[in-house]
C-alpha cells in the first residue's frame, strides 16, 4: 500500500495528538514487541512507536524492520518516534481520495 501526499498529510494531522503506544527498550526489537505493534495496528490503525536507539543507523534499521515485518506504511518519523498506518478489517480511518 502506498499513500499519496494528501493522504499522508491527513494521517500526520490525525497522529499529531497521539502518544507512542509501543516503546522499544533495551532489548530492542523482539517477537513480543512485534506482536504488540501488530495488535495495536489491528486495533487503532494509526499508531506511534518510540525507538530508543542511540545510533542513527541502528534506529533506521529497526524502523525499517518494523515496517517490513508488520506490513504497515510509514507515515513519518520525527526523532525517535515512528508513525505507522495499516488499515484493519473494520475501517476506522477513511483516507481522502487524492
């Protein structure tokens, strides 16, 4: 799934007031963390994940792995916060057409 600019801007606006739902700790990206992200995406569709990695390259690799493993779309990253979107069975968020 890809988002056009209008859809991405719309999701950024919705995500602005959200707090991170999942926080990655010292153990990094584990199966439990991925399962928690998957659960949160199924329930909320739009979530924020905080990746606490000091090295910029490691942080980027972890964020890319999260996007790849969950099948979600990366809306934006600001600092250590990754915003993800994945539509669920019951559509909660209706995206603008274009």
